[in-house]
């Protein structure tokens, strides 16, 4: 149902599908919009490879499970193993850059947060990480100056720049690799700018990363 494989520069990659490591509250304006304090160190969580789905024509959402929010995030395809790495090593391991939706079942997440319980049911369900094809690192300029835009039904909903990240990409990868070995084929999501909101069946989404990535899909029910 959620057929997905990694594509880089238009070609199917032989990298396996791995885990997806995500960071919460990596843009101050988004932390504020959800009334969350800014963390003193990165908030990390993981989605399994079964969360991956391709963004092409359809975005499948489990509408029976309550409100589902889009969070549009720059994503990094990892090409080399990283353990306790420094920033130079992290830079060499980035095989591709893309866009992903960190789909979040917000009602379920709020209930779990209120009870102090883990977020997996809200963030790690099947199809919870619709992702674009990647472009190679060389196709982009400064990773910390990329515009992330999401349009819903023709209206702009998210319009942020990666220069506003609390933890820039390379320090984030170095931090993650202190806890979780990153393997070739893993993906790292770098957090969402503000403007997140609910999805409804029939919504038409357009996602853009500067002028390097442009992809779209219509929300359908799981
Ligand atoms: Zn997110």
C-alpha cells in the first residue's frame, strides 16, 4: 500500500529502507505555537521504516484516528555509517536532501503527552512519514539557507527557512549519533517550521524546498 524506495536525483537508490530519526521543537516559532517550552537539548524520536510512503499523487492519512497534522520538514538521506561522529564526518555522510511530512495524530499525541507516555502511536504509525525523492547534496547551496514551503489547497500554510533551526543540520547529526548509530539508508528529519495544521480528505498539498524540490499529493483516507 505504501510503496516506497529511496530515489536520489531521479534514480532509484540501492540504499535499504532504515529508521527515521526525528527532532522535535527545532524551530522556536513552532515550539511556541504548540505552547511547548524550547528544550535545552534536542528532543529525539524514531519512526520505523514502515512509516515511509512516497509523496506522489496520494498522501494516505488514518482519518479514523482523530486529527492528523502535517509538519513539513527538510529530510536527510544518510549514506554512511555514523557513530559518535563530528560535523565534518556528518557532512560527508549526507547522500541526499528531501522533504518529508512528519504526520502527527495530534489528539492522540496530546493525550499521551498529558499522561507522560511515549508518542509512538501518534508519530510512528504506518505511513506516518510521506517523503519526496531526494536531490544530492551537490544540487543545493547552504543547507542552513533553504526555504521550506507547504501549500494546502492553494493557500500557503508553512513558509520557513532552515536558517531558523535551533540545532543546525551538522550539529544535529553529531548529537543524534551519540545515541543512535545512523546507518546507510536511514533518514533524519530536521524539525518543522511553524504553521502546522490538520489534514482533511481531499486536501491538495504542494511541498517545496527552495527551487530544488517540488512535489504534491492529495490526502486520501487510509
Ligand atoms: Zn516534526
